[in-house]
C-alpha cells in the first residue's frame, strides 16, 4: 500500500501534534505550525538546516485534484515529499519513509487479518472508548500502604489521600492516576524488589497530569494544607508525593518532556510561579526548557539541584525548606 493511501485515512493535524510532542525535546525541526486554507503550514526542515523561522512548507489536509492529502510542499525551496517521508527525515532517517511508515503503523494503524491491503484505523480519531479503573479496584489495593512508599519520605496522610496501595501478588506499590475530573484512568505499578514501573495496558499517560485533580481540590476548598504560591512540576509520582508530604504543591508528568495536553492542564492551575523540577539530567533539562518555552502567563524557574541529587526525592526535607534561595533558570 502506498503512503498516500494510508494518509487518506488519517487526521493530519492530530498526526502532526502527536509527532511534535515526541520530537520536541531534541530537534530544531517543525518549530511552528499554522493553518492556512487547506494546508497546515510548518517550518521546512529541508532548507536552512531546519532553522528557518517562517512557515513555508504546506501539508495538504484534504485530497484534491491537484494534490494528495498529506503532500508536503515547500513554497520556498520547492521540496515536495509525503508526510510519512517527512516524518522519517525529521527523525534522522534518509530512508524514503521506512521509519515514518513504522511510526504511523505503531501509533494509528492495524491490518485486517483477511487482507494485508485493508487498513483499519485504530480508534484514535473517532470512537475510542475512555478507559477507567473502578473505585472497587482502587479500594482493594489501597487498604495497605507499602513500607517502600513510607521509606521514600511520603507521609501516610498523603499516601492515603492519593489512594496509594499495594498488590501482594506482584509485590508492587500501586499508584492510581486520576484525570482532571477525579476519574481513575489507570494504575501505575512500581515493583518493590527491583526498579521497574508498569502502567496498565492502554494507559494514556500523555494526557495524564498526576496530582492535578487533588491539587485543584485543595485550592477550590481552600484547605490550607499546601503552599500554593509555587507549583513544582516533576517527572515521577514518587517525587510529586514527596513534595506534597513537605507541604508543597506538585504535579507529575510521568515522563521528562511534558506533552501538549499536560501543558494545557498546568496553565489552568491558578498558581503563577512554576518551578521546573524535572530530574537533574539532560532529559530533565530538556523538559524544563519545554515548560519554559510553552507555558504562557506564568513565571517559570528551573530548580537548581544540590550536589549529588538526581531528582527531588534525593533532596533532604531540611534542604527543601531552603530552596527559595536556590531556584534559578
């Protein structure tokens, strides 16, 4: 099946959004996207070394007599490719679209068992059902808080508030992940005997902002338990719960680079100072940079970690209390 047959079935703006979310941490390409008529205009990666600031390449949104849907044409340098080949190129492959094909199939497509020529769209663009975890399941695990969690500096009160639990069969700490409406969308497991995390099958962690619902509940009800002058954004659930246990407002993105949806949720939290407290490594620095560049209407500062601290959970409580003087970007 040729690339254009596949592209006919996809929602191009969603593909571009998803692809940009995955590459934003380590590439200069596609740094701007604007809709213009029947084209999605992007910065062309094929000239000026991908560093141009003008949106000169149009990606065709619909099939027409003049051009296939998904055709990418630069009105400055004249380069014309299909979107699948462009995805390969931006990802660092000069393979005619082989990598792009694998990326598209992994994220959006499945083949019909009867015919390798019949493609079915994964339910990304239409009736994909929302997954959730019932309160019964959450309560089954949350009747016991594992000692592992307490030993990481997380208070019993905070662990209970977030319904942290334990699965004795897998010997895993259980962390329910809630959406902005307080619905548990999936469980994250942390194996206690070895360092391994696992999310429920079909978990959409790119849309999850751990702690968002609970924080908004605290602010709405004016509970006075947290310091809401600053919002700490961290990568892991453990880091977020540790900060909560120290009376600090925190959310976790579950990864180093925040997604578009997570950024939108952070912007809606009524705290004007955001502390980018992702891990003290290259990925964490890229995540902090994305937070700084994409968050509007807030002051964003990068956390300066003490020596030998790789993440927030490595910082002693007495040092955390002094971080007002060590927050820089």
